[in-house]
């Protein structure tokens, strides 16, 4: 269970530290590259874990996926808040 929870918390905190919706303390281009590198690394490690049937790595990657999904939810929530502040009629 910890092999899922610790990576989930770690990736969420890392993404929060660099900025979930907008970059913090780094340039926008660097922020984008960090997200791209995380995604590519995750995909490669997932393929390796499945091919090698490495259960520990699969559990760690499950935690990373959960933390990433949570950060995406936070991003969407912040965007919805901004839309409602602007009085946007595009939200149904």
C-alpha cells in the first residue's frame, strides 16, 4: 500500500511545487518540458514494468498515475474557479 501512496504524494507535491496550473519560479518553456519529460518517462517505465512483469514498479507507477490525476483535478478546479469569476457563459 505504501508503494502506491508514497509515489502518489511525491508526484503531487512535486507538481504542486513547480505549479499545477501555472509555472512557479521557472520559465513557461521549462515548465512545459518538465511535464513532457514526466509523461515520456512514465510511459517508458510503464512499458518496461509490464514487459518485465515487475509488480513493485507497477505499484509505484500506479501511485504516480494517481498523484498525476489528482494534480489534473486541481488544475481543472482552478480553471473552473477562474471561469466563474470571469462570469463566463461557456460553462454548462
